[in-house]
C-alpha cells in the first residue's frame, strides 16, 4: 500500500527558509515585520553602539618669521638697556653746584665745567699709598676745564682753566682760581668761572683721585706717548720717553705731576688734556663698547665716582663723552685760556694772568656758538 492510502501525502521540509508558503500546511504565507516607528530626534536606535569620534589633529603651528623674532629680540635688548641706563643714573652722586644767581645769560649750545679734585674720600690706607694721595683732608681742585658743545653739530672745544689763574672770587677778592673750590666748593667755583668768563655753565662734573684711576683701569689702561722722561717723586710717577700703556695709578701720577715740569701749571694742564683725551678715546672705542667686561665696569665706575649737578643725568654724561671723543679724534679743538704774564698774589705765590682781550674773544665765540678763532689756539 502506498503512503497516500495510509493517511495522506508525505510531509516535506520547507525549502529555502521558513518564510516560504508550505503547500501541505496551508495557511497564509508569513508576512515580514514592519519597521517600528523612528526614534525621537537626538536618540540613537536601540542596539546601535555609539562610535567614538575620530581623533582630532591639532592645527599646524605657524612658524614665526625671522623678522618677528628679530623684532622681539631687539625689544628685549632695548628694555634691558633702558633699565641699565636708569640704574646707573640712580647711582650718580649729585650736588647743587649751579644753584646760584648767575651773571652770565643763557647761550646756544651747552657748556660743562669739568673738575678733577684731590679728594681722598673713600680711599683706604693701601689705596692712599698706591696713589700717593697722602693724608690731606678736604677737597681741592687739581684741574678745571671748560667744555663747549655746539648746538648745530660743530666742533666741540676743550679749554683748560689753569688752577693758578689770577681771578676775582665773589666775596674773597682776587686770588688763585682753585681757591674758590676751597672757599665754597663746587658752587663758588662754578660761580667764579661764570663771572670771569661770561660763559653760562649748564652742567657740572667732578671726579676724585680714586675714581679717575678706577676709570683708567676699567678700560684696560690708556696709551700715551711722551717726548721726554718724567720723574716726579711727589706724584710717585717715573716714566720713560716713548709710547707706552699707563695703568690707573700711573695715569693719575702723570696728571698730578708738577714739580718736575718746566712749564709748571701750564704744562700740567696740557698733560691733563692729553690723558683725558686718551681715556675718552679708549672708553669710546669698539673694543670697549662691544666688550661687556669693560663696558659695564666703566659705566658702573663712572656712575659711582662722578659728582654732577642735581639736574644732570647719565645721558648728559654720554653726550659729554661723545663730544670729548670728537676732540680726541681731531674733530674738535683743545687749548687753554690765553694768558699774558706771570705774577704774584698777595701771599707771594706765582699766578697766571689772563690776556683780557684774547680771553674775551675766546669766550665771546663760545657764547655766540661760533668756532674759536684759530689765532687763539696756539697757546
């Protein structure tokens, strides 16, 4: 008997998956699932895992241009230099040197009174012995110079005022010029110079024995050429003729030497101008300006040892240094007050008498901001 007669046709397994219509089972073919409603906005569908965002790469850095770097570097240098200038300016010693009723009217250009004093202030026993400073107290002048800086960029002038000049000192009659400093300090000296020259004094600068020697050592010594030997025991200086380098104590002895000089105070004033020119020439040379081991000790030493008027600043001293550099470089004139004769003061001491006419011509040229006549430069 066949399977059909035994109870119906044989069952077959559905082919091709369970969703197809089964002929033997009957019924409706299965329907696929309808998709559910969409998820609310901002909500992920169920079963979906959030994917991590891709790693963010930092934006490439912009390289600073060389111009910008150089500008920043220059700005930093300018700020540092400005800070140093104000620091050194704060270290200057000041006095009311020009606080008096001046008789000379203001004029074009600027005029400095430079004073080298023999003050021993601040020197210990060893320094006194090294500099042959002795034990004398107080302050006296070893040198006095008038510096005129023209307003229009002309040639500056450096004029020595011999210490033995016979002049009228306010309140003390006629006597040696350096006595004014002993009688009334910087103020009376400046007043005396202004009264006897008719030149308005704008700035004052004074330096003592130790300060001068320190400045010479700060620039590494100065070069000086001598035509003849110098052997001066009171100044403790012994030099041979020829070109040589002088250290601080030697340079100080050279400008203080007097007893061994044939020309006396006039030759002494000439030696002082030589040393000042050599010092300024060395101090403003590239070897000093680009060498911080020389420049900073020089600036520090100058700010500590100079005594200036209460209205003067370090930038005024810089202007003075540039003018003296022109003089030492041959772009200015260096001379002394024209003198007529030698005489004696009331105490029998030797004095220098100015030539009134020629001295007046020289100082009138300064007051008018004009070059000094060449015929007055031979002395």
